């Protein structure tokens, strides 16, 4: 552990690696995902997460960012499909359009509506945990 380590309670640099008291008393126990240090001056205990835990947090942050990107893409795709559908519906209801153009627009609206229905919002990675 870094020598610049300092007790957050009294400012002392005299910290010693130790376990923490357990609920049932007896010997000090180690913390699974952290290193713990006691201040020799004031007995305050400092916790430091293991590097692997920091990496795990980074992985979670990345997953969250990816998820937010996917949601954004989903929202954009949905809005784009809706816009296309709205434009085609104007063609369908336009009396000056040819029967052929109206039929083609109707066909395309059905396709796009189907695509819109099948568009799935990305799952939140946190809901899996
Ligand atoms: Zn201290």
C-alpha cells in the first residue's frame, strides 16, 4: 500500500495492516474485497478496496455507458421509423396521389409499423444482477 496513506481521522501516517473486529468478537477478521489498516495513533480503521474491485466497478461503468448508448440508438431508430410512417400516411391521405403511389405507401407503412413493433428496447445490464 502507498506510503502516503494517511489516517482520515487524525492525519497520522502510522497505519498498520490489520483485520477488523467480527460481530462475535474474538480475533480480527479480514475483509474479503478490501485491505484494512488501523491507525496506531487513534485506532481509526481505513478501508481500501482491492484493485480487482475497482476494475469490476470500471466494467460496470462501461456496461452502463454501453447500455445508455444502445437506448439512445433505440430511441433514434424509433423516432426515425415514426417519422417515415407519418410522412407515408400523408401520402396515403393525399387525394392528389395516384392509386399506385397510395398503395405503395400503404404497403411501406405496414412494413415500417411491423419493424417498429419488433424494435426492442435494450435490457438494462443492472437488471441481470
Ligand atoms: Zn488516526
